């Protein structure tokens, strides 16, 4: 029997190396999964809701797996064994502001977000993982958002935002639509031309740096980091340009066109995310769930943002509850999709860390403490409801460091962590 090639096999030429695309000789995954063979790869999906959660309807009074399900947890009952709800967690020292969404997945120290219009960020959790394994798939990572104008949730190691995609059809075409022979040749020419431009820019920057002061050299270093990342993406795109895309039953029309409601739209995003993971087109995805409107959803009469700033008005709280129930029903449906997708050694959910978070606890007060944090799947031994001190929160980045370790990345810190949540999972 032939030994499968390692997924981390590289081609070397001088000082350069290019990761091989996923070949048939490598372990079968996604739509090519079989009942025998090496374990499927690990994946990570980070989901963000920007308006917090009304905690009395979310957080159980008791902890552990035998908690009494609250209104918001009832849609997730069938996944009770598959997730942990954390309470009493936050990024310590953050201001009470919507703008902290930009740092939800970075956990940068509070000095980095002390001014909403001047954020000095660090690398986000998804990009830390993508730097480790992103060369093994057609797309290094996906940063998605259902809302126009929303802040970036994904940042590179120099604190530069990663471009966000807001069109499902665009993502579908990138992952699954084959170009003609002429289009593929044109794309290869484009990639080669782009690389030559980057080579010229790099040489010019080196020459320029010799005549600059320390501060300006630091700025140029940020630019050079962006150029290096662009080169890596070009190498990756070249390696995959002539390899066939996955053959799937889904059609582009299923993901394009106008949504009947935001509930329908978010569910279509979840279906596309599942398809991207299932076909091993990428293993790292960030999805920003936008603010909602009442259009097309029975029982909703005011906007989501208005309802979240309820000022303890019972009528507005009930409107907020209806929005949030739909969000949690959608989240439960996404976990269904992953759990139903079987592959070697279990399901897609078993091999995917799914984090659902918000940068606000109580949106009505713009409070940045006591954040609603779910972690599902990923091979963890989930504990139902885990509660930390609501007056002195545990750093959320301690959980992020644990997630990295579970992913196989050797680290004992991330962002503003003070340790690793080692007792979990």
C-alpha cells in the first residue's frame, strides 16, 4: 500500500518553497472523504455578532452540562454535548464602544483600542492559524461579512486589516467555478505580472530604506510585510491555478440574488461556509454577522440596533429577543450542517473549532465586559456552561491560546492573554 504524501510537502527551488496543492495522493477529505485513512484536517470558523446579547435570556443560573436551558439555549438543545458557553470573559480594559469589534479576534492590549478612530491592532486568531496551515488549501483564509461598512475582523501580524468579501456569489465563483483555458492562461499571466511588480517594489524599498530614519523605516517595514504576504498569495494562486476546482452539485444561483430576509441571507452564508470547508477549499473562515432589519421577519417592528439599545424598556427587550432568537436558531442550524457532514473519524463539526462571540456584553450600555462566548466542535471535551467571575472577568485571549494549542500550534500566549485556559477540553 502506498504511503500518503504529507499535506505539508513543499517543492523547493533554491531559497524558495511552494506548498503543494491538495493532491489525490494526500489524505482524503471533504467531498473525497472515505471511511478509512488519515484523519481529516483541523479547521477554524470565527463568527461575530456585533450587538451583544441580552444575558438574562442566555446565561443559565447553573453550570456544567446539566444546566437548565434558557430561552436562547433551547434552539441549541440538540448540540448540548457539542459546545461550551462561557460567561465572565472579556478583553480586559477595553472601552465601552462599538469600535472594539475590530479587536474581538486579536485581543490586543487595551492601549491598542483606547481610541475608536485610531486602533493599533495585532494579528487576529484566524490569521495566526492561516500563517501555519494556509498554504495547504486553494484559499489561505476567507474573511466574510454580511454587512457593508463593518469594521474588519481579521488582521495580519502588522495590524493591517485583511480585505473582507461581502458577496456570496463572488466567493462561490472563486471556489467552485472553472475558467476556460483562455481565462486560466490569462490568470497565469496576471499572476506572473503581479509578481514582477512586487519584485520591483521590494528592490526600490530596500534602496529607499537606507536613507530613512527609524520611524520611517518602521513604516516601510509594514509595507514590506504587506508585499511579502501578497507574494505568498501569488505563489499559492499559481500553484492552484491549473488544478481543477471541486465538482459540486450546488449552483451559483443558490447563493446569489436578493435574500427574502436577513434570516434567509445568513443561512445562505452558513451553507456556503460549510461547502468551503467540506471541499477543503479553505480551513480558516471569519464571518461577521451584520446588524439586522425587521423586513421580511414576522414579529419584528423596529431595527436591530434600536432594539439593542433598549434602556430596559420591556417592549424593546422583547423585540431584541426576537432578533437574537433568530440568530441562535441560525447558529444551531449551522452546527446541524457541520454535524450532518460526515467524514473520516467523525463529522465536520468534530474537526472544526467554531467560535461565536460579540465585542459587547450589554449593547444598551455599550459594555465590553461579560461577553457572550460560544465554542463548539473542534474535538474539545465540552462542558455545557462554564462561568467565570462576572466582576473580574477572565481574559478571553486565554481561551484563544487554548484554541491555538488544540489546533496543534505550540504557544503559551496570544493577544493580551495572562495564561492558557488549560483546564478546558
